[in-house]
C-alpha cells in the first residue's frame, strides 16, 4: 500500500479528504494527519509517506512553507496543495516549491482520484527503480541507510536466478559489462520483469542478468515460469539459468549471487540450453584441470611435425564430436584446448617468435563467440591454421594496416547502425576469430571495446557541438535504440550520465 499524509486545520475538510481516499482510491492508506505544517514536519520523518496532501492556508506554518521543506529534505515525497478559490494564483505559484499539482476546494472526488491514480504509476516506477538501486548496492556489499531499507525493502525473504546468454563472460575484456546488445531484446526482458515485480540487474556483462524476487509479492512457481519463458524468448543461441535453491535475507545477496555465478560457470555447456537448481557440484569436473590423454598428444606431435594437417583436422573432428556427446562444460573444453594449442605451438617451427598472437586471448574470444561445438571447431581450426602457417598466406592481403583502417572507417561511417562483429565480418568476408585477432594486433583491444569507445567518443562530440540536443537523439545517432542503456554505458565510461556531461571538464 502507498502511504498518504494529510495536513488540514479544518476538521470537516480533513474528514472529507479521508473519506475520498479510503473509499475511492484503492492502493493507498492514510498513515498520519496534522493540523499545520510544523506538526507535519515532526511526524513525516518516522512515517515517510509517499504523498503529502496539504491545505495551503494554516496557522503556525502554511502549506507553501511545508512543501518547500519537504522538497529539500525528502525529494522522493510528492506534495499536493489544496486551496480555496481566493488563493488560486497563490497555489499555482506553489508549483515552484515542488508541488506536483493543486486542487481547488471543495475537492472534486474524480479529480483527486484521477490525480492519485496518475501518481500511483509514478510511485510504482520510483519504488521499482529504488529497489533495484538498493539491491545493486547489496550485491556489491555497499551499505544502505536503514531508513531506506525499511521504506523500500521491508521484505523478510528473497530469492534469485541468474540467466546467461551464450558462452561465459570473456576474461580479457576490461569493459566486459559494456558489450553491445540488442536493445529491443533488452527492453523485452526489462518490461516483463517490471510488470511482474521482479527486480532485474545486469550480471557480469551485457549477456547476463540477475533476477531477484520476494515470495511476499510473487510465488516461486510463477517466478520460475517467468524466467524460463524469458530465457526461451530472449534471442540467445543457447542459455544457462541457475535458480537459487533457498530463500535468504537482503544482506546475503552478495554471497548467493557469487555461488550462482560459480555454479553457472562450472556447468555451462556450449550450445546446450540448461536450467539448474544451484548451487550444485561442477559437471564433468569442470573446476578441475582436464588431463589430455598422452596418446592423443603424441598423435598431435606426429601430425604437426610431419605436416599431416588433414589427419590432424580429422583428429579434431573426432575429438569435438566426443566432447559434444559427453556434454563437456565450457571450462573443461577451454582447459583442454589450451593444452592442445600450446602443444601445437610448441611443435610449430613457423609459430616460434610470432608477434601479436596471444593464444590465451584468442581462445577466450573464440569460446565467447561460439554457439555450438561445430561452430567452435571451425573457429579453433582457424586458430590452428594460423599457428601452423602463421602468417596464413590466404590472409596476407587483408592482414595489413590499410585493410584494418578500412574496417575502422566503415564502423565510424556506420556508427548509427546496429553494428556487431557478425555484421562487420559479413561485409569484409572474414571470420569473427580473424577480425578479433586484427583488433588485438592493431588496437590492443577487442572489437566490442573499440565499438563502445568510438560510440561514446562520438556521443561526447555531439553533446559538445549541440548542447541542447536530446539524449535520445544522441543515443540514436551513435547506434543505441535504448537511451537508458546508452546512459548506463556513457556513465560507465565517463563517470557521469550524458545529461551532466560537460565537455572539457
């Protein structure tokens, strides 16, 4: 229930206002009353109402002075002035003091009901955003005022789920939480969560979400059904969902989400949609180091040393088929591939001394972009070809500064479009793995980091050249259809939201 505090010095007018709220305005409760502004200021701190409805003309302290104090001390409280006809112009001026609306006496029932219905929508949005903010602080172990928790998070029990789209977060992105994403899909997830009173926060990057709920608002059964539906409708190639297996208090959020992350990481399988009740033990000893069969390693040594690359490729095809049937986790596969690729590099005379070719980084990106074992095999084999033949002759014509500059020029010229590594690769006829290597070689950063960087730099330029430009227009001009997501990215890069950005400051 949303809380209303009434301030009125005439008993009959007070009774009339109370009767309208109690009979006609569902979703509200009157938590307190006062006969003047001074008395109201004494009671408001302990009650923290959502709305204060006050008469304008009262002894001791009038309504104008009261709402001025409320605006300064409790900016989240909405104030409504009630005035007689003779104070009409005076009441209009009160809007400058923070009044959201004013009503003439005698108060019209439908007018007050319409106003409170309108404010309820604003308050519900305020509550949702404030609760998300408090949860975000809890997940990061940051303290929150007890009064804020009592007002916005009075619940005793919580639970959560982590939804991961595609592969695990990349380890070598310094801005992994800023990966570009489809804003339409992002909006779908947020709208569903908000409608159902489920609080949604970003996970470790843009392809991961944390959903938190309380059984005091929504049932566990409904929560699981909603999250499962979101996972299936969200445009992932595959997904992993981990549900918390117990309820917890607000202060335990950080520990719970850490355990769910660990469960997810240890059980995610490339290309396989999974729903897990966590925490659980790691599948296939994902957390342990995989040990490659010595016979296989000797085969690889022999094939590489004797340049039997067709035989080597067939060995990889069989190996990936075996891993897929065994549903080996991404961590297990990554560890195995790392050993194999390092072994191949150690046996390749061409690879020795090669510059700008970091197997760890490229393997990390390869796993991130792969959506199936077949897709991963093709990308890994391209890595192997580059290790064996480095630099690969067929790519000589594109592995040049001029070619790379043409890629960057294309991205800058099309910055307002929904660019992705897939779309750029399609334009230039190269693979994702190869494009990733070009960015690591020439820019010392990933494709996504570079794309985010040029978008934010362009946004800063637009704001500098057009101080009155709307944020939604800036967002659209640099490739973000969702201005709120754009604002989050902008703030993460610059430290301030775009509305507060001052060029040269």
